[in-house]
C-alpha cells in the first residue's frame, strides 16, 4: 500500500483508526503536524508520515516540538497537530499549551496512551494523562480505544471535527487535548484476518469540509460604540474639543492590512490620537496614521506632559501595551475606558473604570458611516507635537550612538530589514526595546510574539515554526532575542534540518538577564549576579558550530545593517551583538532624561 493508492489503511484496527483520524484532519485543512518519537504513538505517527497532503515534521524534544507547532499555528492561523507517546512526553507540551491558551493560538495535542487495562498496574511508561493540561486546554476528551466498526469510526470522525471547531472557536481559540489510547499491535502489520468493515470513503467523508475560518460565537453582538452616548451613527460628531485617546496594544492579526485599515477608519472618524504599541501592526503601516504616537513611554516620563495630556475618554484595542509607565499613568486617570476584546476577557490590570466591548475592531469599523476625516482637536495636536519632539530626540540620539547599545538594534531592524519581513521578538528586554525604540515605518513588517504567558521558554522553536509555517515556501524571518532566552531553547536547533525557509537570529548577548538590571533587586549584590542575572559561560560561535549554524560576530552598526538588508533563502544563521547590560540600563535612562531636556528646549504647544 502507498499513500497515493489508498486513503485508509486496513491492515489492522489501529492503522484503520489512525488513517481515518488523519484523513479527517486533512479534509478539515490540516497542513502541518509535529511528531515526537515514541512507541505508543506509532499508529498516529505512521498515518501522518505517509499522508501526501500533510507536512509531518519529526522533532526529538517534546518541549521544542510543541513551541515549533505553536509558531506554525501563529503563522497559519489554524490548528497544527502535536503528537507524542505516553508517559512524561506529553508533560513537556505543557508550557506551549499554556502559551497557546493565553494567547489564543489553536493547537491539537494528541497524546498517545496505554489502554485502560494497562494503567495503574505497574505497566511501563504509563501515567495519569486525564486532563493533563487542566484548564489550559480549552477542551479535553479521551478518545475510545480503537474499534474497526463503522459506527465507531464515525464517532472518531465526529470527535475530530468537533476538536478542530473548538480550537478555532471565536469565543476563544486555543489548544484542544485528545488523549488517544492504543492496544497492540502498534506498527502497521497485517491482522490475522481481514477487517470486517470497508468504508465508502466518498460517502463517509462527504460532510467533512475544509475549515480554516474561525467559528464565531452563536450570539451576534451589535457593537455599542463608546461615543454613542453623545452621538449617533448619522455622522454628526461632537469631537472638536474632545480629549479622546485610542490605545492600540499587541495584535497578531492573520490579516494585518485589514486590521490596520479598520483602526485607520476608526481613528479618522474620531480624530483621536493613537498610542501604538511596538507589537501592534500600526507602527509598520504608519502612512495611514498621521496621528500615530510611538514614543508615549518617553513622553509620559515627563511630569508636565503626563498631567497635561490626560484624556477624558479612552478606547483600548486589545491588551494594554507593555509599558509600565503607560499603565501607571492610566491607573491615575479616573475617566471611562472602553476595552475592545473579542472574547470579553478582562484586559485591565489597572482595575480602572473599564467597560468591556466584546467585539472586534473590524465590527466597530463596519458600523461607522461614510464620513469626512475629523480634524484633530487641540488635544490631538498636543500629542502630535510631543511625538515629533520625542521621535526627533530619539532618532538623533540613536543615530549618533556608536556604542553597541541593545535598544539601537530594534531601531535599526525596523529601518533596514527587507519589507514585509516576519519578526519574532523574544520576551524580557527585546520586547521592551521594540516598544521604546521601534520607529514608525511603512515596511509592513509582521511582528510575532508570545505575550500570553510572557515566558522565555520555546523562543527559538517558536521562531522556527513561524518561518516554517509561512504562507509560501522560502519564508525568510528574523528572531530578536537575548542570550538567556536562546540558551533556554537550544534544542530548537535540532529542527534545522527540517526547516523550509530561513531564520536569521539577531542575538543580543549581554551576559545574563538584562531585564533584572532594571529592577530594585539589582542593588543587592550578592546574590543578584548569581541568582538573578545568571550569566552563562557559553561561546555562541562554538555552539553554532556544534549544530552546523552559520555564525557572525557583529562589532559595528554598519555590519549589522549590511547583514540584515538581504536575508538568505534557506537555513539558520546567528548574528551575535555583544553588549553591556549595566551600561545599557544607564543609556536607556540617559535617553529618557535627555527627553526631558529636549522637551524643555522645544517648549510645549498644547
């Protein structure tokens, strides 16, 4: 039997069961499966490996595999299948399942298991896998032990359709866990006698249709816009003297251009300034936003501006930006804030006067009537002037800075990467430097991140999955990461041989956890350096050599700009930029302090 000659495998009960499961997933639209080695999962592994329409990728380390799958799912916007054997293997999926849940990424985790009679009796490699991921799986079910009967195969088909649908549910996408028990024989060897069932495949799979679109909530929601208390949809707006503000938080849209257009329509209708997080698509489509503010963190560090620019009304799109300065400022603003959250989740860590809007930006934009753009208010013009001053200050200071400063890396990448480059930004300091310094541009880069649980685990593997899961072969991407985040996931390099496309790793090596240098604990030495900064004695050139990864040491800015201006087509390379984390803390503070001086020299026109 070959994969091309038959869809279903009738050699034994397990092969038939697994081939029905995989054929169902393929018909639903499954593109990618990440498979970890093991015995109990043999039927699923074999069925996925031979299916001609599924890209099955073997990855040794389960934790790395699960984050690789997470990256693929982020890029594809639909479920990716994860397969592992029984025992502790599935436990290694846990961190990625948590991130998938918190960031609403669809995954299907298929954990193979021993049948019920071989549990809790001393059989090897058997643990309690029931609800292994607790509340972090948006749905869980243990499948029946395989049976070669049409009613049970129909049950299997139906449960997989349900699992796929649940992972894509508009009320909250996320990981679905299916525990899959198998009895022997596990390999695809013929049964003693032919199976009694024979399916008419055209009829059996007739109702299974490709499905990559999100399943929307059953109850439709008519968006109640936050300004309707004073206005109507007639277009008669009263905003000339209004102190309104839009805050655009992190957003990973499958269609960033459409998201940007919706926000632009909303902004034009209101005439309100937009504070755009570095992880929002808006900063990379800046030509559509004359009232975009990217330097709000620096602006709000100035006491006069922090007082004068307080809004009367705030519309928050998704989660709040990372900026602690912004969050503290909002916590002091007593006026009403409306929070757009498709799932209705609580996205207000400040516990302020917030009203959730369980809808989407697209739905709000669709409800806005045709209109002429609203002229900016004096309040909006004040934000624009502050942005011009702080952007000019930061751009001038970073241009003149010759030292290898972490923050300048993000600033340069935004300007010198090829247009439309996908970029995965690691947590801790890289994600904050993107917020502080990533300048507005029109290059349409797509930024990816894992801000659900905000961990550093799986950083490399997720970035590789984003590149591999690209919409076309030969995807070229960037990973911006610190040294500890990369070292935490070096097993991700084991997937290099299967990578379709290219990943350039821009490594900020500051010899430890740079983010901790910004915290009060940094003043307590010992034990700060040993227990918090945790520097590692690793030569990354040697590490790259062990995995066959191309390595380049970046010693000046011209070299970094040259290296990232054109990205290779295949493989992985690492560009190491060695920085000083203690000096970089001082440099950030100097930039923020110099912003105060720049403001004082430039005056305030609001």
